[in-house]
């Protein structure tokens, strides 16, 4: 059985051209809190197109709603719908810009995403 495992690992290496990795893509995590500032961090800096994940450890339902979704003529960049207690919402990424958001169920809960282009590797 051990030799079979080695053969499978070697086959993966040859097929992929590298050793397989258990690493997951990096993401920004924001915690939903029951008290102020309600979103931790309240203002998050994010690289463009990087996943963003909100965790809801509270016993209450919440949403993550871009302010543009409720403004007349605004462009709606994201809206989570209802996030259950102990649930989460992952946004796959956004283009550069500033995105104010709130909880539709608790309008006092507000946060900001500042999305910027990632730095480019230096030219050799």
C-alpha cells in the first residue's frame, strides 16, 4: 500500500509539473460582531479580485449589502442575502474601488472595503 501512495504522488507531480499543494488561496476575513464596530475590521484593505469572507459567530441573522444596492441608480456590487447564525458569506473578489456596505437587517452596522491593485513584481 505504501508503494501505491508513492506512485500516486509521483504521478501527480509528473502531471502537474510540481508537487501538489494543500494551500488555499489567500482571502481577507471579516468578523461580524454584536457590538460596535460590528464588522471587524470596520475598514478592510483588499487586493483586487481577492476573496473576502465574512464570518457570523453571532446568534443573529445579518446581511452584507453594498450600499449601491439600495441607492437609486446605484450599481449593486454584492448582496449576501441573509447569513444565518454561525454562517458565512464569501465574495470571490472585486475590482479596485471603495465599497461601503451595511447589514440590511441592522442598518447601524456599516463597513468599508478599499480594494486596490496588488503590487506588481519588480522587473529584472
